[in-house]
C-alpha cells in the first residue's frame, strides 16, 4: 500500500569538519546562504512536499539549531512596535508549531545510516523522507515535492539521483541501474563511495530520500561500511537484495553541495543573484573583479 509521506528526518549530527574552525561553535546547518540558514531551506522544501512532522537527529553543540525554531517574543514585540511588518512576517515563518518538531540525539557520529536508525521509535510503520540540509537544491518545484509525487505512483523506496563526472563518482553513493524510464530509474544495486574506476554508473545519490519503514530492520542488520561508518546506502542496497523496489529519481533542479566550501560559496552567489534586492550590486561587483583578474593575466 502506498501511503502519504508526512514525516521527515533531518540528520544533523555530523561533525562538519570541513568547516572548522567555524563549526567548533556553530552548527553547519545554521550557516547562512545570504540571510537564511541552511536548515530553513530544508524545512521549506519539506513543508512544500506535505511534511507535517520534522525529526532532527542532533548531537552535542547543536543548541543554536534547536533555538532557531523557537518563537522569539521579545524580538517580535520590538519589530511590531517599530512597525516592521515585513520582518515580523519573515520571522513568524521560521516558527514551528508545538509538537511538530522532535529532537533525537545521536550520541556518537557513527554514520548517516546510524543517524537515521536513531529516529526509529518516532516513525511508526510509515514511509518517511530523509533530507540532508547541506545538499541545497534550487528548483522551480522543490525536489522533495517532485519525489513525493513520483513516489505516489511507485511506492518502494526512492533516492534523488544526479549525473556526476566519472572522476567524482567515488565521493558518492552510486546506483547500479536496471532500467531507466526518463526521470525514474529502477535500481538493481547501490555502492557507497566506490573505488575509482569501479562505479557501476555515473548516477549518484544526493541528500533526498523517501524510504520504506523496513529500512530500519536493514539498519539493524548491517555492519559498518565505507569509511567505517554505518551507511544508509548499504541499508537501501539490502532492500534490493531482499527483492523490494528501489528507484532513483532524476530531479529537475540545480544541487549545491553546501557541505563543501566551494559548493557553499557557489550557492551563496547563485542565491544572491536570484534576489531582486541584491542582484544588481553583486553582479556589478562580480564583473568588476573578473575584469581585474583578466587584466592582471
Ligand atoms: P557528511 O558526510 O557531510 O559529514 O554528513 P559531516 O560530519 O556533516 O561533515 P564533514 O564531512 O565532517 O565536513 C552528511 C549528513 O549526514 C549527517 C550530517 O550531519 C550531514 O547532514 N550525519 C553524518 C549524521 O547526522 N551523523 C553521522 O554520524 C554522520
């Protein structure tokens, strides 16, 4: 039976070492693209897809992330007093309904699969989404919404997929494709971080998933994989071995790897250039520095 997807897990318990020293005290997910933290993009995408319950798998030092979703009555009062209605509205949109958000602690960063498993008691027997907030996707129709619509037709489990250059495949989970039907491909295997030259395709998994609750049993069964971590990819691959359907979904949109510095900077520029209040000033500056660099060559 295909059910509606109303719960999403946001695994945010990673150490974020690529952004040290910033992540010594700031959770990676609170870092801002222009003026919104990464987590806000993820929450907005989930809401657009019909998600009603938001489960955060957190760890030590993520207090700022929990505070971010609380009401800020003093600030709101001050904005109201000053008649700053637009800012007030903006702020209100970041509040979460009581009871819609749950926090589960991952006591040790044992891997993405382990982080998802930590949320098992909050899920019940329903399919659920997983969103990695450091993958930010700019799209006309938000990526998870595209997937939820496709999932309504397929059931099973589904991962967001994207073509990557062959020499980059070893940084991702990679799909072994059985059959492709345009946006939807059916999958016969998955490998996490394949050794260079061994990737079964150039179709990589990125941070959006809709998963069957049976994945939790698989996470119970598997041992640590690539990098010594409990890998979500391995638990999904086990679904395939057990004869259940797994699909890759080629989403429409542009994905930014905001877990890496270069990706984060590219996203910052792209999102700023998409803003009416910033695009003119920023593009003038970009032209200016590019012209200076050219002249200096
Ligand atoms: P990453 O591989 O980007 O790891 O995790 P990281 O720790 O966040 O960052 P680096 O590599 O040290 O810079 C992908 C996603 O999985 C979560 C992370 O929070 C991130 O959203 N994760 C990873 C966990 O929640 N727990 C883990 O044990 C590992």
